[in-house]
C-alpha cells in the first residue's frame, strides 16, 4: 500500500476547526465548560471514581479546548523514517490544529517545520516529494532547511530579506521506525515520556522491521471513546472479539500503568501471536501492538467532536514478510478485530449522545489504564492557568 494518498498515508489532508480562541468565548459558555470539566474528580480512588461525563465526548467546546491544550502538548506520529530515508526527500500533511512538514536535507539532517506558506498560509505539501518545496498557490519555494529561496513577483516585500520568512520549526523526534513532531516548546520524547513502554518494545524489536502498508478507518465516535476501548484491560475481548480471544491466553492478561503510558500483556495461543501480545499506549493517542513478528502502530486523532480517524500501520520482520500466507492471515485478523472495535465505539458514541447516560463506574481490576488516561486529560484540559 502507498503512503502518500489520503487515508493510506500520513498526509491524509483532513481538515478540522482551528485551535480554540478563548478570548472569543463568552463568560457564560466558559463557566459551563468549567463546570463540565470539574465534574470529573481525578482524586477519587478507582473503586469510587466515576468516568468523565458524556459531554466530554460530545460537546464542541470540549473539542476546541482539547485542540488548544491536549494536542498542543504532545508528539504526534506523522510519518515513517523510510519516507525520508534519503537526502532531498520530504513528506507533509495536516492533522487537526497542526500542519507539518518533515525533510531530509542534503546534509542528511532530519528537520520538521510548520507546513504552511509564509505568504497566505497555504498548506505546502500533502504527500511525499523530493527537492525544493514549492507552494501550489503562488509558487514560493523553500529549501529543505526551511529557508525561503524564491518568491515570484514579490519584489518590494521587506521581510524577504534574510530568514524572516523561513518556515517556523517544529520539535522533531524519532521512535523506532516512526517520525513524530510537536509544536515548540518540545515535550519529552517517547523514550523519556514512556521509558517502560520504550524498553518493552525495544526488547521486542523495533529496528529491522519492514513496513507492509496501512489501513484506515473514519469512525463516528469521539477519539477518546476509541482510546477508552483500547485501555479497558481486555475487558471486552472475550465478548466482542471471539477471533482474537481464541488467539490469546486471557487468564494471563495483565495491565501496568505508568506516569503517561501503560502496558497490557497477554499470553499467546497461536502462530500469529507467538509467545504473547504486547500492547503499549503513550498519552494521548499512540498505541503499539506487538504480536510475535508483527508490529502494528495504531494512531487515532479527532476529526470533529464526534468523529475520528484511525490509522493502522503494519510492520513485519523480513522472514515473516516473506511468508505471504502468514501476512495475509495476520492483516485479515487485525482488520476483523478493528471492524469489531469500530462497531463497538460507534455504538458507545450513540449511547453518549442520548439522555439516558451521564457517567459510569470503572471496573477496578481491569480499567486502571483508562482511569489514568482520564486523569491526564483532566490535567491538560484544566490548562496551566485553569480554564
């Protein structure tokens, strides 16, 4: 599968409302949002705690607040190292609240920039390319170090001198085969933010894997519904995923929660799973699944208050990739599980939209990672100076 087409690569061309401008929010609406966010008590013990209210998953103002807080403070998976492996290559795209461009300069350095022309704000790149970056609107050209090289018919613009109209940089990090970016100031990279998850997946093997391709889903649910589903400690697997349940030893399922991440493990019961399954989550939206010789990287991001996009990239060891039957069966099994999860998550969203549910309890034996996710969300949504 290619990686530069919409829905089949990191540059998916999705659009979303911009970041929240809280100066334009009325005091009355802001007070309502404050009350809604305060309705979740992150200090309550897990056995007494209640989930965030349904409004966290349905309301436009919560979505806008997330774009202004959660998504400004985290690294986002945007590309594969293989897409910018050689000098002169670049890849770019858009996600809610951020357009990004990753380049491999002629000096071999990997860099990241905001993917918007300094003239009118046009998104410069949607996909992969090579050489100079040229704006499709008025032809302004940028070098791979972000410098503006030419601007046709733009004589008289005083800011053209020097690097005053260079592309603004983004923070950049790599993690195994992944390229991640974040707005400045840079948050801690994955190996620092989630050292336990990093160590577990390095031990399982993140290098030397070969990318097979991608599947994507547009899902009619809030992105947090999808993450909640991932973090329920396997609670739903035996009921909702009969195929996957037959591949796992659910009696050996275990969840470990860390500061900004979690690990779920289960024993394996067939060739695809091998010795067991390893599920790693990094706040807020990065999920890594390791089954024997297979690594799935699962990223979810909002496309609106009640919708999201899920991207699934598949890597195999070279030996496993050579076995076409194994690859086909492995991907088919994964896709079947994801289709089941999509149906579940959309069903949850419909329930959250109704009037019969406001919040519910956690199952303490299995849903500790979900609770930790909600506490991190609450801290981000409150912001450095409150709502």
